[in-house]
């Protein structure tokens, strides 16, 4: 721990206290320090937070490994080509993932602290909020402004018996010492979809279950396309069900569900819960100082990132806003600007991209068709399957589609989603189109490079007015 006795009153003379040393906390501390402010960055546990330690970095590294295995088998798409790959040493694969995490945690978090003289890192136990500051490690620190960025954690759904079976979550799944033969995943949002497919490609028999449908936040056409891709890979997807109970069985765990009025039992080595997360807000004294939280413990904030208590701000997964690491960093910067830099900026997610690292990848920005209708727009939509995109034809991989949503009256783009092998990179072009108010005609008239996935956005924009199937290559 750094010395916090910077002046005679013992509170450090700080301009800002930041609670939480993950992506949001570091973003806040660095932004404030760069502006010449003195910051107390208060961590608890492993430095770096969710993304680098147990979220984005480890999961995407494992997903890439699974893609390498699948890619070898997928060579059968090309006549005259064959290949094979498998997991030879699960423990070595897990260790390589852990090594990457440790390297990035050190390089992008721990090693950065000495670069910012205005930041004191304090890791001396959890912080307790009090009037005008916090108590940490038996000391009271005060500052005129505070930002809470303590993140979130996985939670188990309410299912009879789930507390007794040793259910895994997204963290403990990637800590298994041996590769299981079978897994049940509960929850088919982006975390469940990514990890279920990843484990299936590692050679595990996977059953993915959800009360609703696959990727409930995605367009129905996109969800259906991904469900078809999963089925083609041998993943069992059970949707529209209710959970009865789960019990330890001789061969693992058995989950009983009701689907279409019928009892269904599934047994596997382990059950993995990817059905939700909860804010790390308990035990901090939020109620005592008047900081309002919702039913899930998330801190309620305004568009200026301020909580219900003047001078106390919050950012990242501990809040009721978007649960993405880049939005956590963005929100933390806004909180600093508004709290200690006398700015007046508002949180804006109207052009926020989101990505699901499944294969094909799913990505979106802006309003879905239903969201646009609910917002009162007179909506028009365009859907182009990937078999109309030359890049997909050349790659012998036409799984997916592109859907665009626009205002019928003004022709202005409102949103779009894509499911394609390279969808994560493609979506940023649509982000820029929305950010700068382009119409579908603007997008359709833009020059795109041939034989790229992003060219599909041009074709989807042109589909509002013509049948692109009747165009020759590059004729648009």
C-alpha cells in the first residue's frame, strides 16, 4: 500500500476518492490524475477487476483456441482440403490462459500506477462509506467527490437444489483442472452463448437452456440464425422452459425442466450458470449515506453519472447502466469530468456497439426493430442473408445475415445487427453511420472494398430500394 499520510490531517488531501480498481476505477483515476487532481484509488482483492482477470481476456483467449480447433474441422467446406485438431492437454491450455491474464494484469494495471504521481493506490481491505468519505484499513479518508466503481459478480438463478450441487459460473468454468465430458449451461445470453459454443468445440457435449430464447436481446432473425449454427455444431438448445429442480446424480448433476408442458431431464458432469450478475454493492454502507440502489443492488445514477447523493458518482457494472467494459471506462471518464473538472457531460449510448463472440459473431448498434417501433418511429427494415455477400460466398461460409432498421419518413438509420464470422469488426462502420446521422441512401452510396464482410452493410442499405440479388459484382 502506498503512504496515504500526505498532510497533517491524515486524510491524504485528496480531490477524489475512487472505490474499485478495475477498468472503470483505473479510467477514473487516470483521467483525474492527468488533469492534475490528487486521487485515492481504493482496491480490494485482485487488481484489474472483472475484464482482465475473469471476463473478457480469459474467455476470449479460450474462444480463440476453440476456433482454432473448429477451423481445422471446417476445412471440409473447401473441396480437396481436410484437417483435424483437438485438445491434447487441457491443463496446459488453461495455464497459458492464466499466464496471459497475469501478464496483462501486470502490464495494464499494476505497472501503470507508478506512472501517475497523483494516484495513491490503497489496497487495505474493503471501503465503508461514511459522511464525507470512507473508512478503509482503519483510516478515514475524505474528499469532496467520490466515484464508486466496484463492479459486479455472477449470481445463481432461483432453482431448487442449485445451491447444493457445486454449480459452476463463468469464472470457475475456466478454472476446471480437467476437461469435462458434458455440461449443462443455464442462461443463453451473450456469456452463455459464447462459453457454451467454446466448450462444445473443445469436445464437450453441451446442452444450453434458457427460459426465453437464444440471445434475447438480439433481433429474432439473428437469434434464429445463431440457433441454427449451434444446432449444426451439435449443441442441444432447449428454450421456452421453466426450471423444476437440480440434484446431484451418480454421473454428475441432473436438471429437471418443463418444456411445452412436458418434463425433461438432462444429466451432465457439471451445471454452469450464466444466468445473471449482481452489483458489488453490499456491505459498503450505501443505504446509510443515502445512495439509492435498485432491486438487483445496482446503484441508480443520472445521465451525469451522479448518484442520489450529491458529490457521489458511480460507473461500470455496479450501476444500472450498460454492462460492457468500454462503457464502464467511458462512464468513469464522464464521472470525473462532471465531478472534479466542472464539466456537464451526459451519458450517451445511442451509438454504442455490442458484440457476442460466438461464431458466427453477433453484433449490433442502435435500436432494434421492436425498440424503434416502441419509440414511435415509422419503421422500415432491410434483411440481407450472407449468401448475397460475395465475401461469404468466397469463404464458403454463408451462416448469418445483416438487418438494418431505419425511419421510413426521414430515411435516417436507426440501428442494425449483423451475424457473420467477422461481425465484430464490421459493426463499427454502422456505429459511425449512426453517430453522424447517415441515411440508408448515404450508406448505400458509400464506396466499400469488394470481398469484405463490411460490404454487406452497403448491400443491406441498397436492399431498402432494390433487389441486390440482381446486381453484378461491384455494380452497386
